[in-house]
């Protein structure tokens, strides 16, 4: 072809050179950015997938950061709680030491009280000073807000976790199907015999009043009869009152109110006889007024129920065991008194009534409580062992539901742990009252997942550790302070019970926070990191450049550009060949 207006080979060479330049530019861009997709034109579908993955990776990165921050907050709170635990242990040691009143002087016990007061102040400071970036962690700010404490039968409540959802509130309904019970063993009235009534004779001149204690009433052991003379009691000539706890009948009379012969003696006889548990009969015809005896008259051991023979038995409860040894004729009330003296060591108390007999009952409630009576020996004719309702008995735990979910019961305490609600609640001893309450807010909300949804969040409650809040059904920690009801001077035993409850509660809080940190947060961190790594790998495979391939593409493009340039130069020279035809 000898046409020169259109240089087709040049046009073709230009087109090929342009494509080679584009390939070279693409290779250079990918190698310089490290990305295979730099614009949407590079790979539209790949760009969409890559951007979606990048969004997820960014969210996961923030979730990892949030989880790490939550772990740091929990560690800070645990550090403060650790110091509180140390102080509580010191207080417990001081309480135990102060109980040794026979070996410590009053000044030493007072010094222990000062140390306790100082520790209480330190605990309050820790509750206020444990902060994370200005947010207080242990003053109750992060506790849940509920109306449960306004329920009369609720003695203590801990809300550990609650998912308030989009509504921002949880309505909780507690239905008690069966109340917690105490362990109980009864030694019926047939296990004892009625004690013979003993008389007390009040002699006044030629007159006497014979007083007999009832054999079927309450126990009367060495009941004294004392007199209170010349007391203005209005128109009543005499009155009598029996104080069972003291074993004393007090007769109050007004000798000035006497208007007839023997009126004092008649009125006194009527007053004593009117008590019901006593009988009184006046004998003699003298006209002397009452002359009070130099010593109070006594009925001796009378009334109630007594053992038929010698008895030795071991009584065991949840706290320990004790062996008792009683002789023939010991009153049931005396057995009850002996058992009650060591009730704190055994966990079993006793009571007697003429209707039911001697009752042994655990001091606590629930399936962990027990009353175990092992009769070691009983002499001939004894009926105590044969009339026990059982050798061993256990209490029963509360059975209840919370919002239809069956709760775990332990004594009077019930607890549930679901994805929505985790709480522990204690009701009054033996309560059967159903109730409802609301959780309206509070708690520390942690965003632990890449999506802002309730199932990727955790709301944790951290209660106050101030001395006014620490405690439970048995009392609060502040009560151990100077001048309070459970100070070392007023009630060492009560202080011991409270400090044990408080230590248990703080230890439980630390354990709960530790479990949240080690299981929820740490496992969430591992899961998020692994997921993020997989997504980054997927995103990289879509968007990142393969340097080996792109290097080869660059070399190819460079060669093609150089070749194309040479070819274009040759194509541009071809029309000049026409000049040879014009020579």
C-alpha cells in the first residue's frame, strides 16, 4: 500500500502502545500502593466486598479496644477490693481477739476498737477513691437501680448482671412456691413424765397459804414467791404476776386497803390462785394481817415434764456437735436451756411446750441445716429415745421462680443466672409472700462486639463497698464502729457474724469480677482477634497486590512499551518510502 493520508500501521502501533502504557501504569500503581484494587474500575465487585470487610475489621478493632478497656477497669476495681479484703481480715482478727475478754484488759479491747474504727474509715476512703479516668468504681455508681429494697420481705439483694435491652427496664416477678424450712426433731410429751407438784407454804400467825404449782402448765423450777407491801393499787386489795424467765411470782398488796378480818390474806390467796398456773388455799382462822416471811417462799422443782431416767445423747447440727448428760427427773425446760447455751456452736436450739413437748430446731434454714440426735445411753424405763419424731432431720430450701424461671434455692436465698438477669435475693426467714420489683437502670455497660446490639453488650453491677452498704441479712459493717450496736464493747458475737458475712460478700464480688474478666473479657478478646485476623486475610486476598505477579506484569509492560515505541517509529517512517517513487 502506498497511501500516505492514513497511516494504518501507525494507528495500530499507537493503540497497542497506549494499552501497554496503561498496563505499565497499572503495574506501577499496584507496586507503589501494594493494592490490587486502587479504584472502583480495578474490580467493582472486589471493591464492594473489600469495603464491607474493612468496615467489619474497623468495628472489630474497636471491640477489641473496648474489651481491653473493660479489662483494665475490672483490674482497677479488683485492686481496690483487694485492699478492702485485707482490711476486713484485719477487722476479723481484732474481733476474735477481743472475744478473749478474760485475757484482755478493757484498755486492750478499746485499742482494738480504735483499730477497727480506723479500718472502717479506710474502707470508706477506698470506696470513694477507686476511680478510672475520673469515674468512681466502688461507691455504688456502677450498681443497678431497683425498687427491690422497698419490698418488705426482701432482706438483701445483689444484682450482678442485667440486660435492660432497648426498653431500659426489667420487671421481675418472684413467686414463692414453697418457703424454706428449719430442720426439726420433736421429743413428744410422752417422752417425759409429769413432775409432782410441790407446795410452798406461806405462814402468817395462825394462818397459812398453801401454794401449788400446776403440773400441766409451763415448767416451774424453784419458783419464788415475793411480796411488795403497801403499794397504792386503787380498789384492788392484791395482785400477782408470774415472771417465767425469772421464776418469780410477785404479789403486790395494799395493807391499808384492808377493810375486814384477814382481808390481806384472802386477797393474796385469790390473786395467786387466779394466775392459772398456780393454786392457792388459805387455812386458819386467825385475824392477823400478813407478816411477810423473812425469805421468799419457793415451790421447788414443780410442774412441767421431766425425764423418766438418766439420759446421754449427742446433738449435731450444721455448726458442730455437743454431748449432753442428764439425770433422772431433769425437767424438759432444763434440757432446752442447756441446748440453747451452745446453740451457736451446734446450730440447734430447743424449746418446750406442754402441748408438743421438747422441740429441737436448727437455727438456720435450708437443706444444709440438720438436727441429728444420737442417744448414747438411756437407763431402764426411759422413753426419750422411743418418742423422738426422727433421729435426723434436714431443713428445706426455698422453691421459687423469677419471671417464670426456676431459681436455685439455698435456705432463704434464691438466685438465677440467665442471659437477661443474674441476681441473688434473700427474703425473710420462712417467707411465702410473692412480690415484684423493677430494675430501672444502672450498671456498667460494656460494648464487647462489633455491632451495637444487646446481645453484644454486657451490663455489670458493682455495688458500693462503703461501710454503710456492706453487709447482708445479719447487719451492716458500720455497726462495728464505736458506740454502735455491734461494737466490741456491746456485741462481739454479733460483730463476728457481720464481719463473716461482709468478707463473704466482698470475696464473692471479687470472684464475680474475676470470672467476668477471665471468661467473658479474655475469651472475647481471643475470639475478636481471631475473627479480625481471618477477615483481614480475606480482605487482603481481595484487595492487596501480588508483588510477584505485578513485578512480572511490570516487566512485560515495560518490554511492550519499548517494543511498541520502536514499532511506532518504524510505522511512522513507512510513508517516507513514497518519496522514492517521486525521484
